[in-house]
């Protein structure tokens, strides 16, 4: 008896479910029903066979996969800057403010916000000094409604990373934007006017605990020509947007940990100069590495060492370059450091995307010499017209900052000009010799005529 009732209940439930689904489908709507065989057996969507969608990747009308579109968006985001020549500050003074409040405990980034921020900050410090070797950086942390400067302005990336790892183990309290800006102003107020002044925030919290009127701090930032930019991990805050707009900075909200690295790397390029800044000559020393027979005390570490760099003005010894002489204040750099900072003024032009249909068969990338794949992203230099793959395009614009095709083309043009000059010189010499011979013949003819006239007379 119980089995009969249970079976009847199951049948009723099935019929009720079928009626409910038919009602949702709209009386005969078969969008959710699939024909599986010739006998008329029907199955719903959730009953069909499991399909591995990642194994059946479709291409759009241009033959590009969705992943390539993501690469294109990433490249566009990275190169959202004009390739025209603008005035930029080669010697930068930057305060990097890192939010170490309790908001870093959130796990929306991998592995968590705390680790993602530390990794991104370390990568930024390395890349910053790689592209701006004669610039200086200072680290400031904010937590417990306070701000603390953990490293002074210097050009030693290893020292900054070491100090950051020492103090970043604990996260607590709330951050303070105003206190961080006050510490930054006190740090940058003594910087020479020919150097740019910047503050970059890596901010995580949705709140700020400030002791006073933030508008007065913004006025001070504008008077000191300090540019403030924010990279936020969660959302765009009005106070962050207001400060960045008032000081000609930028405001970005990241999506993933990879986007966080990209947003910070964009700050490695010097921003355009604010307003009218008078050009000034800066004294720099170019010391050579010297090995002494007796150890000498270095000024930077106060240790006796044999190898080091000697200041050309006061003969003080330093372990590494670039740095500022602590005795006479002279900036000590090397020529490669100056060259790496110089490329920001004359940037490589942004490569244009090449139409896959216009790519010739058996064409190779001019950078890596690998065959060009038509269904992948490929780019061409607008100057030398050479084709590069996506990876080589990144290397050219992010690492070497020189187009191999343009460099080789310039050498070829120089050789061609030299050959043409030699040919012109040879032609000129031949013409001069011919003209000399003609002049001699004319003189001989004239002399013979004169002699003949004398004989006749």
C-alpha cells in the first residue's frame, strides 16, 4: 500500500514539474528541449551530454581567438600614451605610499591582497630604477591612522626592498591619506626645482582617518608642484579622484593582480612636465671604478673596501652608482645610467597592428626570426615597415626601447650615403682631371697659333 502511494506521489511530482517547465517555456516553446533521435525522444538542456567548451575554441570574423582580444586590450591599456615628443623630467623624486591597513586581509586577489601588494611593489621598485636610474625613491607606509617613512630618497633598489620586507609583516588599523601626504611633502620640499616631485599611492581601504582639513593639504601640494596618483585595489573613492585631479595625477582601479602590476609599471615612465619649468644645468660627476692597494672607508656604509668609485670633486669613496656625494653634494652617475634615462625623451613609435590577410607566406618576425603566424597578433613599425610578433613588440617597447629595424636601417642609410659621397667625390675628381686636360689642350692650341703668327710676320 505504501509502495503504491509512493509511486503515485512520484508520478504526480514528475507531472507537476513537467507542467511547471512547460508553463515557463510558454506553452509549446521548445527552446529548452532538444531532439536526440528519430523516435521523437526529447531531453532538456541539463540532460544533454557534457561538452568540453575549451576544446572547441571558435574564431571571430577576423580569425582571432578571444584570448587574442584580451592580449590586444592589455597592450592598449599598457600603451595608452602618446608617442609624440613631450617635455619630461629625467630626474624624478618619487614617494611610494603603501597602505598596510587591515583591508589587506581580504582575499579577492591571489594569494591575498597583502602578498599581491608586496609583490607588485617589489616589481615596481626594480622596474622603476631600471628605467629611471638617476631618479630617487622613498618608501612610506600607512596604518593605524599614521604614516611612517621607512626609507629616505635614494637610488638603491635593494635597500628599499630590504626595508619593505622588514616592516610589511604586520597589517592593522586604518590608513591616513593626509598624514601620508604630510610626510611626502616634508620629504619632497627640499628637492631641487629641476627634478619632478611625485607621490604614488597603493591604496586598499575604502576609508581614511585624517586629523585635519584635507583641502589645505591639497593647496600645499599644488603650491609645491607635487603630483599625486592613486592605484586602488577596490573602488574609486571621491577623495582619491579629487586629489589626483587637483594635482594633475592619475587614478586607476585594478581588476586583478596582473592588472595591479600593469598599473604600477605605467608610472615608470616620467610624466609630462607640469607648467613652465626653467631649464637648468645640473652638475654631474662620472667616476670610474678604482681598485686601491690599501682599503679605504666608503662614505655610504662606513666600511673599509678596496673597490669603489671616487668622487671627482672631493675624492670620497662610494660603493655603487648612482648616488649623491654626501660630502660635496655632487650627483655621481655613469654614462649608461644617463643613456637609459634619455630614451624617455625619444620614444619608440607605437607599432601598428597588421592585417592578417596582408601577411605574406613564409614571413618571419624581424626580432626573433620565427615564422609569423597570421592568426596571431602581429605589429609593424611605421618607420622601417618591419613586422614583429606580439612578444617582440613588448620587448621593444618595455626593455630595449629601440627598434631593431630602424637601427639597422639607419646603419644601411649611413653606408649608402657614404657610398654615394665617395662616388660623387670620384666623379668630381674625374671631371676635374678632364677639365684640366681640356685647359692644357686649349693652351697648347693657343700657343701654337701665336707661334705661327710670329713666324708669318
